[in-house]
């Protein structure tokens, strides 16, 4: 209310929804509750039952900080200093491959008003961004079934968010991250006309 009184435009989102999407462990649980197990990475409760190599990351964090490709339970134990994985850590399936998608979506009341997808190619098969060299990026469209999975995952979110995903060998999508904020892809990679159109639609949500 104070922000609106000061002239700010504020999208209505429940704080618990923002926290859930930003928390990688809670986002995984949310996807499982929605029956979206097939479009998220397999996760492991203990280092001993994981299939290596896999990804170890903090439940809360950005820009790849403290995220590792791990190859044994001993390595996980060393990094976590023997702590339980939950609620601080997420240990999950590693999707190998040089190609990675970053998809920006504009959502309103469970509907996709607009989206823009950037495909990145890196110089390694198993990596943690940003500790990898980018070879190229390009603006792409995405299949309708992939967009439908993202829409279902973001059913309670309003505004602009950014999803990270890769494709498994069979072509199915694996969504490994949701950032409930505007990402650098929209600012720097998406064609300016497309980005402008998305911001104009965002502005119309407040009318």
C-alpha cells in the first residue's frame, strides 16, 4: 500500500508463492504436487542414493554461487560438511549437454501472455553456469508442450519470471530453475522489439 501511494506499480503476488518459486527445493516439491515429476530433475534425499555425476546447489541462491558438479557421495559430504541436505541443499540429476534454454514468461492469472526463449550453447557437456564459456546464443520458439508445462508450474504467479531448462536425450524438457524476477536474457539477448512488447503488456496489467 505504501509503494502504491508513492506512485509505484505493484503486481499482486502472494509472498509464499514468490518464496516457493525462488527456493529450489520448494519449487521441486511444488512441481511434484502438480504431477510434473517428468519435467523436473530427479532429486536425491541423501548422497548415498544419488546417481553420479549430479548437481549440488543451495536451495536459495543466484548466479550459480556455491553450485557444484559432484561425482561421489564423499564429495557431497565434503562440500556440505556432513550436514543434512534439507533444507539448505538440493542434490539433483545432471542433464548433460552443451545447449541450455532460458525462457522469460509474462504470466497473469495462470495464463501466458507472452514469452521469449534464448538458447545458449556452451563449450562443455557438464558444467555450472557461469563457470563455462559461452559459444553462441539465439532467440528461439519452444514447443507447445514445453510451454504448457511451464504454464502449469507457474499457475499461481503474476508478472515476469525466468526459467532455466535443458532437453533430455529423448527431447523432453527438464526445468531445473525458476527465477521470479526479470532476467538478464530479456534485457540483453531478446530482440529489443520483443522485449519492449513484453514490458508494454506488463504495464497494461496495472490498468
